[in-house]
């Protein structure tokens, strides 16, 4: 093959090698794109006019309403992580299930699912559960590999259980790919998919994955009782007190989850609007626990829930000429609720600022959000140059030429993404690989929601697969010296196999991902 015809392949391989070398992702993608763009111009195979589209791409990303949800969800997760929600959940769930064989492992899986639905930040969840649960599990005689695998796997549930940052990024990328695929087929009034569709589609597969984790804990407890012994009963607490404490720890995060996810699934709010609700709820929850402004925060939380419920019964738009008596009453009540929410927010923010929590949360949110958007700009430049070098046609020929047709192409893409997950972060795969392969698969008739959920579960494994899984690094950083790195690697392997099994189940039964979005949104 002439080098002119293989520049696109060399460009992709060069990006992978540079990323594996440890260079910053955004600058790697942009630098590789510029380098191969110049080479392409020199060889006469690249039109510099493609570069003129970059400013429009950047402006489009910066003004994209969907991507506003990213910093809001990051803020929500960071604030909840600082509010000690995980500590209370782990402590009380451990007491509730710990007296059963395998109970601590089950409680870690349940708490991981709850934290995934309320925070969605893998690093914070793994570190928090590693600091709190791992010493307890080791002290109670748990097998170190099982304990580490349980914590690392439960911590990655934030990748698939909504609201999830990866689903927001994946949803935006797939929406663009879906429109491009339909335009290529001559459909000039294309259908769209939204982040809300992916949130609804991920709900059942995510809960299925939690169920598989729990079944594995039960299986280990039955077949190898020494690996997960039961805790002695805590006689200092009565059964009633235990249930009361557990409910007290459960109600705030579950209420927030219902407010965020319920508003999306009920069609009351878009994912971006729901992310704003989540950020407000996280501030109130953290304020109630840290700042001491309990009464004002509780009134504000009640007002927030009442306002969400009210939107289902009243049209609260003010700029109307046909305001009836009922509408005026509803708008007046909504105004009072907003005043109560503002009062609680001011009290919470002041308390969080005084306790030096707010500044830390803001800095963390700024760092993570900036990283995502800078990578997005680098990936936009990379995709423009790759497309200008004919990369789209190369990928199309490669996938359509696979034996087995659509299923063969799908298996190939899933295998490539799984292998890349050993070395690359999920953000790199979403921004670099998905825009290249998704349009081709969608042109071949693959359902976009099913494809998105398959990719999301596959990307979840990138946090667990040795040697570079980020969850393994997070856990290694907080694990005691008595636990070896090989024990951590050995512990996550069964959970990686569980995730592959979940992918197979989802491939065989696509309705697990498509039924709920179809039911809710049509």
C-alpha cells in the first residue's frame, strides 16, 4: 500500500503510541493531528480547508447545552463525596448485611450502586470505599483478592448507572454520529437520540450488573465460606435502631437520585436541567450535614421537591396572556418555593465556605471539567484531519468487509474497544474511537441506544482491566501494604468476566436496553 493511502492508519497508530507514552491526551491528539495534516499537505492528499471547520467545531462544543451537564454532574458528585454520604451508607449497610456470610461484599455492591447513581465519579467512590470498607473486610477475615475486586468493581458502577458522565459524553457523540449516518443514507430529516434515551437505556443493564455482582458474592460465600465470613452481631444496637439508622442514611441520597433521574425519565427536565437540580440538591445535602443549617436546608429541600412535583400539574411559564386563577396560584406558590430554595442555598453555601469545603469542590470541578473540554477540542482536530485523510472510508471498508456482516462488525468494534481499554482512558476512547466507528455501525442498521449501552459497559471495563485500569491505581493508592498489586489484579478478573458476560446477555437481548426508552419516550 502506498504511504499516501495509509496515512490515516499511521495517524491512528501514532496517536495510540503517543498516548501510551504518557503525553497529555489533549496535546497528543492535537499534535498528532497537526503533524499528519502537514505531512498530508506536503504529499498532496490533505485539503487544508478541513482546518477551517475547527473554530466552528470548538464554538459548537462550547455552546452545546448537553455538555453543560458535565460540570454540573461533576460538581454534584464532588460535593456529595465531601458530605460523607458514603461513610454513613457503608457503615450502616455493613451492619445490616454483615452478619450474613458474604454480607460485607453485598453491602459494598449495593453502596457502590447508590453512590454511582448519586455521584458518578469513579475515583472518589473507589478511594472512599477502599479507605472505609477494605480495612473492615480484612479485619473480618475476607480474602484480600475478593475484597479488592468487590470494591474496585462496585466503584466503577458510576460508568453505567445513570446519571453518568460517560453516558453524557457518549450520548452527545452518538447523537452526532447518528445524524451523520442518516444523512449518508439520504435521510435529510434525521431522527435524534438524546442523553435521556441513554440514561433510560442504561437503567436495566446497570441494575442487572449489580445483581450479577451480588450473585457472585453469594456464590463465593457458599462455595468458599472462608473467603467471606460473617461479622459478629452488634449487640449495642437493637434491630429497630439498626433499621432507623439505615433509613436515615439511605433517604437523602435516594431522594436526590429520584429527583434527578425521576425528572429525566418523567420528561419533566432535560439531563442538563436535571443535573442542575442534582447540583442544588447536593449543596443542600452537604449543607445539612456539614454547615449545621439544618432547618433552612430541610425547608429548601422540601421546596425543591415540591417545585419538581408542581411542574407536572401547572404550566409555570410567566410570559403568557391566558393566565387563569389556577395558573396564577401555581406561579405564586412556585415563587415562594424558589425563595425557600434560595434561602437554603445561601445558608448551605455560607456554611460550606466557612468549613473550607466549597473552595475545594469548586477547584476539583474546574480541573475535571477543563480536562474534559480540552480533550474534546484536541479530539475535534484529530477527527477532522483523520476524516480529511480518508479515514472514514478506510474504517467503512474494514467493518463492512468483516465476515458475519453487522454482527461481525459489532464484535470487532467491541473487541477493539476492550483491548484499547487496557491502555487508554474512557474519555480518549469516547472522543477518538467512537466518532470513527459509530457512523459505520449505525449505517449498517445497529440501534443507536443499544450500541451506546454496549459501548458504555465495555468502557466500564477500562477502569478494571490490568495493567492500567484506573480503579486499580486508585485502590492501590489507599490499600495497606499487606495487600499486593497481584492480589488486586487477581481480584478484579472475575468481575471483568462478569462484565463480559453482561455484554453477551445484552447482545442476545437488546430489549434490555431499548425497551424502557421506547416505553418512556416513544
